C-alpha cells in the first residue's frame, strides 16, 4: 500500500470513529475557595488541626467528576448523580491542612424546582466524615433543567454558598466540624475527548503526508 493510500485509509477510519463513537465520559474539574465562619472540635479528642484553623481561615479545594454520569433520579426536578466523583474525589486545604474525600458515596445533586434551585457536591463516608459544598436559595431560573452542570454555577445567583467538613466518631457524635462561606467556584480543566484526539491525529497524518510530498526526488545513479 502506498503512503497516499495508507493516509486515505487512516483518514477514513478516523472519520468513521468520529461519526459512530458514543458520547465519551470526560473528567471535569471545579475548584472552590472561601473563608471559615465556624470551627468546632471536641476537647476530649483534641484539635486535629493544632490551632491552625479558626474563624477567618481561608480554604481552597477542588473536585473532579465524569461529564456523562447518569441521573439516577426519575424526578424531572431533581438530578441525583451519585458516585459521579469516583474515582477522582474531592480535596480541600484548610489553613494548610489537607483533607480529602474519596469514600463511600460521591455525589452531585441538582434541584430545579419552582420554589428555587440549588446545587450540592459532596463526598460522604457514612459514619465517619463528610466534605462538600452547597449553593442554596437560587431563583427558579438558575438551572434550565436538572442536568449535570459542566460549567460552575454562578455563586451570585444563590443567597447562600457554603462549605462544610465534618468528622464524627464511627456512627457517633461530631468530633470536628468546619463550616465556611464559599466565595469562588470556577472551572479548572477538562480532558479532551477521544474524538478531539482523533482530529489531532488527522492533522498529524496530513502534515506527514504534505512533508513527504515535498521531499525532492533524486535521479537514479547509473
């Protein structure tokens, strides 16, 4: 097979992939930040953060989820995307202390109701800890439906934007809790879909074919 025929065959194959491929899951990452408004720890268990956290302490964090995660709820006004954060999870740094959530259930919930819209992203380890954010008190027009937002909701559209990290004894009382006000929620990155990678491959094949055509032809030495 000549190089030209090989290039044409590869091009046809990649285009076929683009036309027939299903919707691929793309990991999407949101980051968040804010300040602590309430901090509690049980004196009996001690301050796990060693005095480095208090009211006014800043926090930052991020979570990554799959773009094509299914809605497990049949309710048209409620989108329940459970295990959507797995295997990525959620992480937050509070006053220099890093905590993470990659545990029993990783969820994103979207409410699109006449009474007002809201949004939750949370990592839950039942009987041990929870880590998450919540946007509450939005108007009924914040979301068009209950689909999974692939761009961050605007905090300004909600009356309350909060952060929480709670640790309990196994199925027991709370031993540490951090609550705060969310001030920023932004899109960090998305990873290109295979279709995008295929288009890049077409471009590279075309470049190689063009350069091959431009190579001079040397006469055969007799």
